[in-house]
C-alpha cells in the first residue's frame, strides 16, 4: 500500500506491550511461569490485599534499560512510577502502576527496510514500565465470568512509537524488527501466542496538507499478520466514513480475526481520564552512570550490526544476511555451522547459508518445526556441506543425503557410506562412460555439431544416469567438451 490511499494519507503509531523476561513479578516475588494453574502464582500484594506494599524488581529495570539501549534511546537517570486509575474486573487494586510523567527511556529509533529496498527510520517516543492486569475468563460458564490473577503484576514494557508509519506494511516491519531486537537483547521472549507481546495500533487518515484526523485505537493485537489485516480494514473503514460524510470519533476498537473486521469497544480515554498521580509507596528510580555503563558493556551484537558482519566476514549477499539475522536462533545456528565446518572460507559459509535458506527453511515450514526441533544438530548441515566441498558427493546427491538426514537423524557421512553414494572421481572411469554415451547417440552428436548446442545438457544427463548420479559433474562437463571438439 502506498503512502496515499485513494487520496488520503495514513498515519499510524504503535504501542507495543512486551512482557519483561523476569522470573518474578514487578512488585512481588510471585513467579511468572507460563501455563500454571489459575490463581496459583498470586501473592497477597498481587491480589491487592489491604496493607500490602510493593517491592520493585531490579531485574525488570535492567531489562528495560537494555531494551532502550537496543533502540538507541536515552536512558533517564531518574524515572518515577504513577498510579493510573481505572476499573477492570481483573485489576483488583483499581489502579495500574505505570510511568507517565517520567519514563525510564525516551527517544530512540528503529530502521526498517521498505519494499523498494530503501530504509526508513521509525522514531520511538518512550519506553515505560508497568504492571499487567489479570485475565477474565468468559467461556467456562454460561452464567459467570472467572478471574485468573496469575498475570496480575507481571512486568511489562510499553514501547510507544511516534506516528511515523504510513502503511500497514511499515507497521508490520516495525513490529518484526522491534521483536527481533528485544529477543537479541534478551529482555523479552516476545511470544505473541502466549500474549507476551501485544500491539495497540493508533490510526487516522487525512488529506495531504490538512491537520491529522481523529484516531482510532485498535487494542491487543496478538500477531503481526493480524496487525496488517486490522490496519487494512480500519483504513478502508475510515475512508468510507469520510466519503459518506460521517464523523470519525476517537474510540478504542477491537479486531476480530475470524471476520477480519474491527468493532467499537469504548470511547478513547485521555490521560486526564485516568487521574494519574505519583505512587506514594514507591520512590523514584535513580540509575547511576556506572550502572548504565555496566549494562552497555553487557549488550550483545544487535541485528543490524550482525547483518553487516555477516556480509563483511562471510561474504554473504545483503538479502541472505537479512534472512539469517531475522531470527536470533537462526543466526546463532548459522555461525555454529560455519565454525563446525572443516573449511574456514567465505565460499563454504555462503554454501551453508544457501542450504539453510533453501533446503532447511523449506523443511521447517513444511513440517511446522523450529531450528531446535528439526531432528538433527546444525553441525550435521556443516558436515553435509563439507562433503560437497571436498567432492565426496555432488550437490545433487547432497539433496538425497539431506532428505535421509531429516527422516533418520543420521550423520551425513554415515548415510553416504550406508547408501554407497560416494562420488566417482576417477577420470578414466568417467571418460569411458562419456565415450559410450556419445557412441550410443550419434544423431544427437550430429545435431550438436550442426549448432544445436542445447543438447550438451542431454549428454550430461545421460552420463550422470549411466554413473547412477555419482559422477563428478565438473569432470563430466570437461570430458564432454573435450570429446565433442574431437568428433
């Protein structure tokens, strides 16, 4: 979708809620493990029992700082917690502890790649820390709703972008990149299926040169694909409303993934509606420069930096490097495979990358597996590539070996021995077979000599067939060229 849609400019800003990777909650020692029985990870404080006081989880602060560093943001030496007052059935205290006036991180940016290959910078306004609410369960009874407070008090980072996105594609690329950076940093597992990364999208449209229109907020989108669908629908809805002369109201909407539509939930509140005030039970968070510098020193290599290194160190194309660094586990596996190879060369590294992107990814997609559950260690892929490089097997035979490796989890070298797939290198043996192929196909030889040079592939195929696919392709090509010149 282009910046102008039917003459309208689209304005998108995102608020991403990421669960911070901590073993305990933001203000209590209750665990945050996923999948526990309802209400088994709830302290008196989480349940808002009278007289209970919060104790800040310092690890959550450190993780938020590292996230801010990952986004090139400004880490604020002083931040403060506020109470955000509103009623939800699964918010037992009647307020959420968050950061409004003095967030822990301000500014920052994420650079995304557009469809035409150019780069666009999406600015980040702030990152603040807050506690999650519980969960209302409506499908256990036709008469009652139930409350599970296991998530109550789980630490979250809210990452608020500037309204810099102009299309659903840009918004989707932004969330993909944001998620990848958080996973590299280790501050969140970003598991959207578990609700550990959720997106609120603010969207409006206006005619170029006119003020921004009223925005609608789409809450709690839990997949990047759904984010694109929700934005596409909402853009179309707002355009139709404008052109029909209807007023766009500022409101909060929900996305229904079964219908692909958004629907109104409630009018959109402003900050004043929540009656924020400083939390009286929590002191301001004061970060020393020494602590910030220590956290900087612990920062890992980030995706953009890794992409550049893969290109310079291993000679990868930008497109291949971008695919590999798009998931931290994939990038780590690639480097493990390169280190496991006997041949420390850029050519071998590029061959490993090609096999991962083509053959390995195809298996992962087909069988709905991850790099950790594919059934064999990544070092086996390095061994397979080594067998190609040292000419033990051809690239064609390697595909047979790979398929067997996937189904049996056996080592490539063992598969080659078991199936007798060692490549024939003896030039004398190959010469004899090539001569027989040319002798048995005189008509094709005459046509080739008369200018039908595409028949060269026919001769290669017949020679490979006679050698049961085990002939060295380079030797076959060399001998065919030599013998055909002599005829």
